[in-house]
């Protein structure tokens, strides 16, 4: 199965596939949380969205509550927080699990991809990032501490955009 065919609901619960959410764009998939020390990364993610969306890029935020219970909100609360606090315009999905027995099928595929140090496996924390090409292939994996403005991340995005 192509990664883009993976079903994952929108934040409002309506059904979608990864392809419908990414719209055929180069996509930075990020597991997000509202009450994390890394939550200010929303600012940089939204900046990437606004700057590069005209070039065929999008961020896809995937709420997850598996790390310290840092995303406890309902879908409405998550939407309100992201919009009011960070002006988020990129799409958000339903809240899912990214590790463990309940790991969403999307993350069953993504966690098999190694990071820049050659390490695959479980998501380490909130704000781990996967860069997908337009065809859904995984181009790169960046660990949570990688800031959205990091030169290596930005270079990978530019390379994927061609």
C-alpha cells in the first residue's frame, strides 16, 4: 500500500486519507502537542507553511497524547489552541497513538524510517518530523529537538520541492 492511501481522519473526525490531507504537496508530518516544552515549534512550523505553501509544501500536524499527557484536549480545544495561540493554518488530524500496541498504521510505516544518525524505531517525543515527497515516499526523519528553522531541515524541504 502507498503511504498516501493510509486512512487518517481530520481533526473534526471526518474521514480522509493522507493524500487528501497533503493535497499532493511535499509534506512535513509532525506529531504535535499543546502542553509540551517544544510547543513553541508551532511558530516555526506555521512560518514554514506560510512561506513555502505557494511552492507546493504543507505541514501536517498530528496530535498525540502519549508523551507526558501533553495533548489532553478535545478536537475543539486543540483547534482553538492552535488557531488562537499560534495562528495555525496547516491541516491537523485526529489525535492518534504513534508508539505501542495502538500505533496508528501511518506511524507503523514512518517509524521504520531511520533518522540522520541511521536510527529507526519509536517516536522519541512530541514534534518528531518526517518529510514526505509529493509521491508519499519518506525523504527524511528529524528528531523532536530539530527546530523548524534548522538549516538541514530547510535544505531537505527545498530539495524535495525541486
